[in-house]
């Protein structure tokens, strides 16, 4: 992992396992790593677990050609082939979200824990939110235990932060650090109805 990766676009997929299929979904995601390692244009790929039934994939690309190659590749084919058996109400048209990577910061290290924060900008504050997220990239540079940090744009007013850590101590240090403090301080001005519960702790199942 290094700070020179040129990641401009990505995909965010959130999925819910059918009852009794949780381990099967986890195994599917673990198997996905081998497939995605064969995709040269997929720059980063993370499979993660939010809670006992909720899982996700976040991946990044330099160019649209790479994203389309992934969407037509073996991982996507396997996801669509198995969704009916493994997942609750999965809709590829809405649950596979194309995103823009606004900013990213990388360091070397294991990635076992993470955070996913999805936030809604007030309609007149989108530029301010994007400026805030770009400023966050510099703040996390001073956090030695924050391994990967991404600021994402999901749609015109929806943004997200996705970040990874080696262990709980790194995640806890981030949550008590400058970025988290700035987020909570600025949220009432910039964001619609933001609550601390939007900061979701996740486990990283596999990563490229």
C-alpha cells in the first residue's frame, strides 16, 4: 500500500445475507480475492462485514475501462449467479453503486478492521463537504495506524468515508483523532441529520 495509487472511481456494494447463509456469504467473499487478484485494472478491493448479516465490497479503479472490466469479470458474474441463493432482496441495478474517489491516503500494513461512514450533505453545502473531505486526507497522514483512508462521492449529495486499520487500537485512535472530531464538529452545519451511529465499525474479510 502506498500513497501514490491513482484511484479515481470505484464501486460500493452492500448486501444482506439470507438467514442461515451468513457463513456462505463470507466464504464467497474470501474466494473472491483470488479472482480479483487476476484483474490488473482493479487497484484496490475490500470485502467487509458490517454486522452478523450485512456484508460489503468496496473497490477502486484508475479508469472507467477498469471498472467495466470488473463488472464484466468473474467476481461480478459469481455474485449475480449466487445472489438469489445467498442474499436478501439483492438488486444489482441499485445495490452496486458506482462512486467517485475524492481523496485517498495509504500506508503499509495489515488491514483487519475498518469504518464505513455514509453521510448526506445539505443541498447547499456539497462543495464545503468535499473541501472538508479533502482536508481530511492531510489529517490522516499524521495517523500512523490508519492504513487506508478514502473519501467517496456516491451521488449528488451522498458521501462516504471508508478506512482501514490493523487492529482495534488503530481504529480507536482514529475515532478519538482530529478527523473524527472535525466531522462531529462540522456535521450540524454541513450534513443532513447526521448521527454518531452513522459511523459503522466493520471487519475486513479480505483485501487486495
